[in-house]
C-alpha cells in the first residue's frame, strides 16, 4: 500500500482554520488530528519518568514529536541519535522553537515563552520568537511567517497545569549541553510511519497514540514497526490508566501474536494508585 506524503502548503494550513466574527481564528475541530492541527505547548504525559525508565536501552530513539518535550528529555538522558515524527507540522514548529530557545534563553525566559505560546491568539504575538528565528530551521521559520495570524499552539491546558513537565534548572542546563542541532522530523501519521523508516532503534516511543486506535490497527502498527526496533529494544506506549484499560485486550492479543519475537509487559508509575500513568512495553526478543 502506498501512502501519500504531506507537502508543506501554507494555503492548505490556513484552510484548516476558521475565522470568528471578532477576527480571531481557531482550528476546525471536525478535522481532529490533521496535518496542521495546533500543537500542545507542553506534553501532558510524564516524559521525565518514561525517558528515565528506558535511558539505558541505547542511544537511538524514535519518538513522537508532540510538543518537543519527548525528544528533549531523551536527549537529556543521553540519547544521541533521536528521530521524531508527528501527523501535524505544527508539532515540528513547536519542537524547533523550543530547541532553539534553550540555546538563547534563560530558563525563566523559556518558561515565559511557553506561557506566551499557549496564550497567544496568533503566533505573531509571541515576541521572543523573533529573537529565535535565525536559529529555527528554514521550513519552520517559513511556516511561522505564513501562519502569523493563527493560533498554531492552542491545544492543551495552560503550562502552569503541567509544572512537573517543565525542565528543572539542572535539566535545562543538561538539555542545553546535549541539544546542539534540530531533531530530524518525519511528517507522518502512525499508519504510514514504517514506510519512512530505514534504521533500527533502541526505543520507539508511541506516546498517547494507541488509545485512538482499534485493536487491529494496534496490531498492524506494532507488526509494521517490528523491523525497526533492534533485538532487545522496545516499543513503548505511554498513556493514562484509562487508555491502557480500554485497550488491554489489544495488548493481550498482541502478546499472543508476537510471542515468537517479543514479550509485552506493563509498568505503572505509582503501584498503589489506580489512576496512575502506565506504559505498555513490547520488547523485541529476536
């Protein structure tokens, strides 16, 4: 099966947004996750915890770009070859802004940038981005200029709600030390991701994706990614307790179907908390 690869097109991006009577814009919610749907400013998962669990598995990581926090925390943990993917180009832009910011802004200025990105009705209102533009990759810089009147970072709750996700002073310093260039970005949905891969990874992080998929789609995705995780490496699916329970049967089915080459397990952040975040791990054994 052939998958069409998206091509950056500002007219198509603007077409996904609706102008209100007062002149403000918002993304057409009927489109759901799309090529230009707004990016979260901060991840709503505890990527600090998950990246810590897998930091010794090796230097090669493939992770959802999301808000950019995922690759940044993996880099902080010592991963040296990090590729990212996302269905929305806005995720790449958020990631590129944040990785440029850590080299130029103090941590306090960085936190202010996150709040400004979240609250701005249009990206052109975020003043510190102008300072970062020379260090932002060309395609993301072009997109920022073309989408200046649109809220491309409006998804998610206010950054103050996710204080635990914001890097500490020490983590910020380590990110500044380890992140010297923009992360590679693969513009793809999860179904066609495997068609864009040529390498094997030590960790593939599929954060908050499987809860939106059917058991059959989960199985197909894991099977397609099998050859892109090295023996001993792992595919992890991070989600809240609701997501794991909802798709528990899917993971069990995966374990049975993949028992000749993998094992499936679960890790709970807080063992005695029924609502604790969890991850499901598919580890390739052969």
